[in-house]
């Protein structure tokens, strides 16, 4: 279950654009070849855009053997800049973790659309941080508008959810994202700490572990704005091709069952969550790991039942539509299939 980039397409993307995020720990144990009953494991690959605390249920399911006991060998590869979605479209990855809005964009004129089958992160997992010494006077709309004016903002890649959320907020505050601020749009989300530290950006967007990393390096203090307050939001869901659902529903069900078990573990066994955080992010201090988990629990980061609600998808898609990135119609039933969550025990 090592997390290694082994696919030629993703290697080419990585070499061309520096797409690999290097902040996570790698598993050193050999890939398991058989399930407890002796049968050969079925290998599947999941693409992620960045190594994130939000994806802890996925990592925990790997480390604790939830996939293996169901006959699956799951490898997670990192591919930023939108390559995580492209990998599924091209067939180089079996599934992807990311937002429903990314799937909606990829599904345009796609004869085999990507469909979300289980929830993981049910909040808009994006925080805004400011370089040490900078901060809005308050959280009021007027003070936020004044604070943003003229600032350089690391907004993440164009079309990515953090970028969309920042544009959405600026528009809501009455600012023009193209004129009133400078939006920096690096493809690699892991660059945010360095960019703010070096003065390339005044404001950064991020989640854990980047937030705690920046705090520990005295680059910024606590976030001054968090998008979690939007409520239910289909920010990080696990998705597969529609043809995979049709042709191999048994594997999809096994995968969903494992994720639901992991969601239950992360939400209810904090010691187990902490153990897996330490293993997955070995360069983080114990204080940073605890701060990351405290933030996740305080903000109700993880879904408890794996269900993706229509309200969560609407919140996500509204941001996409109101920023002008997505034009046209969408349907919840075309983006989401909850049959496996409903069948899971």
C-alpha cells in the first residue's frame, strides 16, 4: 500500500509542472498480496490533489487494513494542478478524492462521467491566513473588504475549490478579483507557506497541515477567516467513473464500506486518529498534529455517515456558478450516487 507515483502519465505531468506534493509520510511496508482469506488483493489507485489532514479517513483505511480485509490493495498518488481528476478521466486512476464541482467541470462533454460515491470532508476546508503583522481590524464585511484591497493573495490554482471560494468571497464583499487584488495561482498547494514567508503573498489559503506548519514557523497566526461556516459542503468526496459503477459495483461497495468504517474510526477514536496522523505526517511536531486534529473536530470536518446531501452539492456548485467558472445546468443525480452508502452496514 505504498503511495508512489508509478503511472507514466502522472510522472510526465510531475516532471513538466512539479506536481508532486512532498509533505506526507510514505509507507515502508511491502504491498500486501493477499486478503485474510488468502485470495489475491484487487489493486486500485486513488488520485489526490494534495496531501491533507482532510483525507485522514482514506489514509487510516490504508494503514489499519480496512481495505485489505475486503480484498482491496489501495494506492494513493498525489497529482496537483487538476491532474487528480484528469487521471480518472484518462483511466490512470480508479478513483479520485476532491470536490463535486471538479467532477462537474470534467464531465462536460464526457461520455463516461465521474460520479461521487461516498463523502469524506463535509465542510469547505479552506482557511485564510495573513502574514505575521497583518490582520483585518475585525471580521465585519467592511473591515474584510478594506483588508483585502490591494493585497497579494495565494489563491491556489485557477478553477480549484480554494481559488473559487476566495473569488466568491471577494465578489460577495464587492471587490473585483481581477482588479482590486492580485491573485497568485500556483498549481502546487504546498507552496503557500513558502510564498507567504518570502513575501510573495500577503494572504494565503490553506488547510491542515499547512496551517499548523505556518504557525510553527511563525509565518502567520491563527486563520482570520474560515469557509467552514458555509455548513454542509461537498468539498472532498470519493468518486469513480460511471462505467466503474456499472461494470464493477462489488469493488465500489467494498471501497465505500471501508471508507465508512474509517469515518467512524476518525470521528469516534481520537487516539487512533492521532496515531495515524503521526504516521502520515512524520515531519509535524506533536503540537502541530494535536492542533490539526483539534481544528478538524471543532469544525466538524469529516462526514459521519458518508452521505452526500443535495444541500452540500448545491453549496459547492453555487460557488462554481457564481464565480462564472461553470455555465449551464447540473443535476444532483448525475453527480452523486448514494446507493453504496445506503447499502453499507
